[in-house]
């Protein structure tokens, strides 16, 4: 399907054009590139965990001495996201995305040759900065090139690259470390992003919505639109996007404006609570299982079931988000997570098949809800503040991951029962549900706003 040429004075809404066309080969390419960015992000985020045993043996150090190394990356991820969002809304999604991929690739490569624990800690923090900057901008760019009718499922599909990249890192490390040592995993995790950054420079477009808001020359917008949609737009003179008028002159001001303030706070709270659950369970579930009387082998197997259904949950959540109210869909998914987590604690001493099924379902719901949050945030904010809104949610949420890991240690110290711990873990899931309900109710009660689109005139 293609549009007839527009007259030199015609006005063209770029999102309406994207929505009216079939998903093109070039949009598939954008999806694949963003998927690869998120996949190498997942690989490098998990890389240190996979090389840690070999590193400890090679350097003859205590496992506890790697604590600062592990936490440095988490703090880097948080601050990288917080600072990169406003930068992307100011200078463009593509520039920040390419720079962040190049940066974390270079830092990962340097980490392979770190001479001391101190250098390892510094380089992992720097790697985290790049990793934290890459993901929100990949989400933002993909959401701005996706047709509205399929946006959530496409963004969620792209986001599946993260757990797949993380899992692939484990298989890759197991295969390559015995032959080439732990350094090889970090070298690979550095070289691949560097190559990908070069590919991104030559093939990835800037967001056309960002180009309209920033009043790029009409010729540039026409070229990108024609390549993305295949439509004939050579005669269009004015380009617009139909969305709420900017709430502030800055991206940060937009995210914190009265119109978006409640929604922003609720998105941060939801993502924070989700990561409390995720990091507590992924960090401590084997230990919790072992303390509950399971063998180490059985505990590891049951824990592995938790992330196994993540891809299914993420794509299914995206499918439902595109067909129903996305806030309600994800709120219900978090509520289901809370119910299933509570059920896991109640049947721990019963049938292990039932326990395994409940853990799998809880992980499917948990990962589906959490992985859908970037798509939910991207749809909430206008173009001017979208990268900042998505990035700040991801960045602030990272502190939930740090909290979850620390909370798990504290719960173990208190010697609470398996059922008590899982009952307590249901609380953040229900808190996330309540936050999204508040966001939805607040959005319905907000005053209507001017929707005159941003424009750029042809030259």
C-alpha cells in the first residue's frame, strides 16, 4: 500500500502514515538491529556472573571480594539510564544509541585486561553506564517506528533479546572458558558491540518523530519516511505528529510536569517493585530452596524454571496490550504474579511437580509484566520526553534490583520460613498492581490538553 504524491503545500502526519502502511522490510531491519542491541546488552550485563568462578580461581581471591565488582555494574546501569534519557531527547536517539553501544563494547573489552580488582570495579561501572544508556534508547527508537496497532508486541519482542542474550552468555561461557580462559568471554562481549556500533552508524535511521519535533529539514524527513514506509512523500511540504502539545520546553520538565507527574511516579514505583522480586528470586532462590530441604540439584532446576517462560509471557503481554487497555493488562499480570508467588510458598513442602508448574507460571507472569513496562512507558510520554521517561523508569527501577538482592540477604539472616518469605514477596507485586491502577485512574482524571501536533515546514 502506498500513498499518492502530496502537493507541495500538503500536511502529512508521520505516525498516521506509518500506521497506514504494511510493516516494511526496513522496519524489520530496525527491529532486528534493536533486538541485537538489547541482546548484547543482556550478554554483557550477565557476563561477569559467568566468568566469576574462573576469575576467582585464576586470581586466587575470595568470592566475597567480587561483591563491589558486581554491584558496580548495577549502579552503572542505573546512572547510565538516568543520564542518557535527557541526552537522547536533546541530541537524538541514534547518536546516543550508537555511542552507548560503542562505549560499553570498549569498556567490556578493556575489562578483559583489568590487572586488579579495583580496575575491574571501575571498568564494570563504566560498562554499566553504557549498558544502561543503550536499552531505553533502543526501546524508544523501536516504539517510534512501530505502527500503533502492533507497537506493544513489537517492542516486547525486541525486549526478549535481553534474556536471550543473557542466557546465550551462559552457554557461550561454558563452551569457551575451558579452552580460552575467562578473558575470552569479555573480549567477545566487547568486540561484538564494537562491530554492531559500526553497522548502526550506516543502517539505523534517526527517529522520524524526533526529526519532526526538532524541525529537521523536510528533505531529510521525506527520505527516511520513503525508506521506512515505501510511500511516495516527495511532495509533502509540512510534517506533523498528532500528540499532546509539549508540557515543558525540556525533556525533564515534560516528565515531571503536572500532567505526567503522577504517571511517572507510578511507573517508577512499579518497575522498582518488579525488580525487587526479580533480583531477590534470581539471586537467592537456590539458597532458599536448599534451606527448605531441597537438594542443590533440585533447587537449581526449580530456580531455572522461573525465567524459562519469560519470552512467552513478554510476547503474550504485548499481544494483549495491543488489544486491550495496556495499564489494566499489566496491572492484572502483576496481580497474577503476586497470587502465584504466594501459592509457591504454600506448596513448597507438597508435590514438586505442582511446585515446578507454579514457579514456571509465576516467572512467566513476572517476566511478562516487567518486560512490558518499557513499552508502557514509551506509550505514556510525548516525543519530546519519551527517551527521558523510559530511561528514568529503567534507571530508578534498577535500585529495586539492588534492594532485592540486599533484602534477600536480610530475610535469610532472619531465618524466616520459605512460606513466610514468599508471602512477603507477594507484597511488592500487589504494590505494583496498585501503582498501575493509580496511574490509570489519574490519567482518566487528567484535564484534556491541546493536541496540536509539532510541525516542520518543507524547504
